[in-house]
């Protein structure tokens, strides 16, 4: 073999090696994006399950409160509409917005409860309130995990060279973080501590 042929073979070999290295990096980055995107979906699924669990508790809670506070119909209607909006929402962004509306509605319902000491002493209400509080805690944990998975995914696909691979592969940043509604930060605290004694 002459030097020209050997030089051509060397260039071809280098090109093949470079192609394999770049191709391997592309496949590795794309697979990481798929895994991170699936982690976001899995985390959102847990949030969705907990939101649905809370939505399922609300009719019983409203029915119990109605037994004591029948003239608070405007609050009950507001809670019912917020719950319907949550059940009708499908995308994470819509579910987050509807959940924030439901947070405000539940805050109003619990403020009504403060005016009815006998209701606060009702065993059924106390059990529902405990179950709702446990669900709220599960929502908070699931929301935190979802936000972490989403941040990890968004940061990964925004960095170079992953952003090039993301663009070629159709991956986009999500930015649908699940944050507490501004209104929920302003809801007064409700004390379900020692219930007032029932009036004779």
C-alpha cells in the first residue's frame, strides 16, 4: 500500500471513530432525556392521584358541614364549582390552576366551620378533617418531588450540548411547576384543637 492509500484509510478510520463517539454521546444524552421526562410524568402521576383523593373527600366534607350550616349555600356552590373545574382539567397546567382555585374554596369552607362549635366537635367531621389534612401533606410531598423532577429535566435539556440534542429530538422545557397559589398563602389559620363543649 502506498502512503496516499494509508492516509485515506487513516482519515476514514478517524471519521468512523468520531462518528461512533458523537453518535454514542447523542444516544446517551437522548436516553437520559427520555428517563428524566418519564420521571417527571411519574412524579406528576403521584400528584394527580393525591389531588383526586382530596377531590373525592370533598363531597363528604361538604355534606357534613351542610348538616350544621345550611344557610352557607354560596360557599357550598363555590366549593362544588371549584371541584368540578378540577375534575374537568386534564393537563398539568390546568390541573394546577384548578387545584389552586380549590385550595381557596376549601379555605372559605373551613372558615365557615369556625362559626359552628358543634360541627367542630362532630366525630365524622373530625375524621374527615384528619383525612383531608393527611391528604394535604401527601400532596405537598408529591408536589415537591414533581417540582424536583421537573427542575432536573428542564436544567438537563437547557445545558450545552444537551440543548442541541433536545432540539433535534423534540424535547422542550416544561416549566409547569406546581407552586402554592398566592391566595392560599393568605388564608387565615383554622384551629381544630380542643373543640368547644356542646351547648345543652
